[in-house]
C-alpha cells in the first residue's frame, strides 16, 4: 500500500506493556507511505519524500524513514535532521533511533548544534532524554573562533559542558592548547583540565596539570605548580592566576620568577606582576637573587618591588632602566659582602645598591655603618663603597681589638672581593688603631684626628694608616688605655645581625 500522508497517525506497538515504557511515535509527513508485513508479528512502515516523524518534543526527518512497529525502532536515511524541543538540532546521513530509550545513533557527517556551538563527527550517540551526546571515534566542537578536537567526547546539552578525552587539541586565535583531558563550557568559554596541559599563546607557553582557563576573557587559574615561559622570563608557583583585563599575573605559594636577561631570580609566597607597567611586587618572605658566573647576591626583605622604565633621552643608552626596591628587614648576602638595612634601592644601569635606614655592611673582619651607604658592584663583585654621614669602619682583629675609623664621608675600594683601600673625610675624621711591632705584638692604642684618613688593607688586616692635614693624636700603652677612649662616638659592633649564609634567607622569619 502506498499513499501521500499529511495527517499524523500513531504507531502503537503490538505489546501493550511497552506503552508505559515508551512514548508514541507519530508520522507527521511523507510523500509515500508503505506498510510491510514480514510475518504475523513483524510490521514495518516506510516513509519516503520529506519524511517526518515525532516522539514527544523530538522531531526526526530525512529522505526516507523505516519504522519497526513492534520494537519502536526508527531508522532515518539521507539528510537526517533531529530537532529536540527546538533547542538541539542534529544532522547526519543516517540515524537509528530507539524509541523506548529515546536514544539516537547517528553516522556519517554528523553535526550537532545548540545555536552557540557545533559538534562534528562521523559516529555519535545522542540520548534525547538526558541531552547527552557521545563520540568515541574522533570529532570536533566549534564555538565561535575556538575549535576543539579529540578522540572521545561527551556533550551535555543542559550544562553546555563538553568533556574531551584523548589527544585533545584546542585552537583559538589567541591560544593553542593540547591535553589528554579537558572540560569546556560553550557558554562561559571556560576550559577545565586535570591532566598535563600545554598552552601556547603570543604571550608565552604554559604547562599545567590542573586549573581552568576562560578563552573569552583570558582569565585563568592554574594549580599544582604550573610553569609559564615568556621570552627571557620563567614563572612558576603552586597557584598562578592570569587576568588579561587587568594585564596581571598573581603567584601564590612557592612562587618563583627567573629573568635570564636581568640574571635575576625571585622567590616568594605571594608575587603580583603588572605586565602593563612592567612591575612586580613580591611579599610574604620573598628572596631575590642576582646571579653571575662568578658570584650571586641574595636579598631578603618584607617586600620586594621591581620596575622597568623605557630608555630616557637624558641618558646615553638605548637600554631600559631596571629599578629594584626592598623594604623593611632587608638582608643581603654575597660571598664578599653581607649587609642589613631598612630599605634598599638597586639601579641596574650602574649596578648601584643604595642602603638606607640603619645600614650595616660587612666584608671579612670589617663592619661599615653610616646614615646612607652606596655599594657599587660589577658581575656581583663589590667594586666601591661610599658612606655618607656618621660613617664608621670597625675592623676586629683576631685578638679581639677593634680598629676604628670614623668621619663624615667614607669611600672604600675592593679588589677580588676584599676591601683594599678606604679614605675617610670629616671635620675632623677620627681613628683608633692598635699598632703592632715587627713581631706582630700589639704595642698600644693610637687615637688620632685629621681632615683625611687613608687606610690600606692586606688580607683583611689594616697594614698602613695615613693622616692628612691638622693631625693630632695620642699613643696609649696597652695597660694604660682609658676605657672611655677606646671607642669612637658611633661605635656599635653588631655581628649578631650579620647574615652568615644564603640558606638562612629561605627560613628567615620576620
């Protein structure tokens, strides 16, 4: 029998008990309808030409449709279209639809779309009841300009989540992401991952094992010690947060920045990077390391700040100027020089360290203090030290005597990391020196004043003192040294504050 069908009719399964288990399948349209009987118990209906059937809110259409009236199974051939409650549209060249389960098995040029994104594959299982679609033989999802491919995927039309597994690849104009497992929401554009994930962008490369990335906004949270490499800078931390709108990177717990151009390493429990202004602020027991082949300088403080300014027309250099500031409880360790102060300013243009706020520097057996100290270095080796106001150098001998030189200003020079020459000026400059005879025996205490005092060191010991202009002084025998005269005005030997090892910086508690 064949006829043109324009009025819907119901296909009622022969087994009445199935009526409660499945919805009725209605024929909506066909140019040609045929009833086929294989035997007394098996009936088929075939529809051809703009064939359309419906089950509840689900409409199936195609070039032709075959319906098994006994099992409630529908097969659609050619130009297949499934419309699920006007929300989900699925296309293919063939579908087998199980009416009792409301599950569709689609093959060949499959496309599923929710109006926002499109899923493509050649083999798809779509559960109409739950709105869940699954492919296991490769496929892709396109959401705007974002394309995701994988071997396997599960799409949830209710939550708009797609769980991709095996050889996952996300391509976007801004990002290229590969992973073995990734969950992506087509509405929020959030990508979530719990396995090793590699992300490439114009800003750098990210490797992470856990976190989420919003493709639309560029904001991200990466966990479990991710790494970010951008040009000459490497970043890692237990938790790294990116905010493209604010153009910032925030690092929490076990944070580290490595800058190979600046030869700089920064460690800290909290680091905030402002990419727009090219600055960073490290807090919570941060440590900064300037490294070189010959030596390294370690700096610890309550907070560390870095900024990089563009080249200035007033400076004969095409390079940018890097400024490093350290605030409160500043501690410095270098194999040659150790220091403490309240605030530290470092100018990379000329490798100058400015120490203010009760600064103290140590070199060998020598301690230097003053109101402000400038330390000039090259390749992390000290070259010169300048002290302004209330300058005093204390040299402790092996026998426990304290040689002292004090004045208004002081300039010292280093050779191979050891202080070699110091000139002190004042009104007047003063000194206390314990001279030795040819047998290296101390003969007394010499206390002098003059406009200028020069001292020469050899192997950390004072070997020569020179006094210039208006020289006055007294030599006291060892047993006749007045106790009140064996210390200069600003004498304060503070060896307990001296950093003794770089390792103490990483366990230092404020």
